[in-house]
């Protein structure tokens, strides 16, 4: 049974344009997450390239990552958000943005500016592990890490002062 008070709606050219622009805007925002994911992967790729090409030389993280970062914090495998919050000093939902809570093959590197995450990347532990890194957050000016091979065949990346 038809509602006698209902009117038929005819899509005007203006309405069609409005719907089209809304769809394009939604697709653009959806595409932004892939751009960020690609940019975050590039951070890990640049660390890997430096790790592979510099032999036993230290890795200078101040030359890596996004422009303008102030602190880089390293979150270890199986970390929960409570640990992430203690490490970063503010709330950030690492579990929804990464596989750090379930993947023991990565460390999560988080780049911070003005107490906000500006980039993060899942970095494979076989291309530099941060298990022995103390402190867990480094300033941009103090982000040179030395290599320290361990008995298990991994290469630990440790703060320069830790090996002096």
C-alpha cells in the first residue's frame, strides 16, 4: 500500500553532482590510509637499506623517518596498549594500527612530534632488533644506534652510550 503523503523524488542535476562529490570525497579519504601505510613502510625500508649497506657501522636514525620528528620510541613484540602508553607518555591505540600485539617478528617504531604520533612502522627484527635498547625512546639529536651481535645470531641495535 502506498503512502498517500509520500512524494516521488526526482534526482536533479544538482543532487547528482552533490552525490558524486560526496562519493569522490569518501574515496579520497579512504585512499589516504593507503598513502600513510606506504609512507610508513618506506621508513622501515630505509632502515633496512641502511642496515644492509653499512656493514658494522652505527645506524643514524636522525636521518631516517619523517621530517620533523622529535622522539622515536620502540615498542617490542606482544606489547599491549597500556605498555605503549607508558612508553610514549600518552594514549595511542597501537593494537588497532599494527600487529605488535600478536607478531613477535617485528618491533613497532613510533615517531613523535609535539606529543602526537606522526608516523610509525613495523620493522622486522631480523633487520635490527631493539630488545636491548635502553631507553626505549630516543630524541632526534641522540638517535645513533650501534650494532651488537648476540649469541642467537640477531643483531641488537643499542644506544651508543650502552656500549661505551
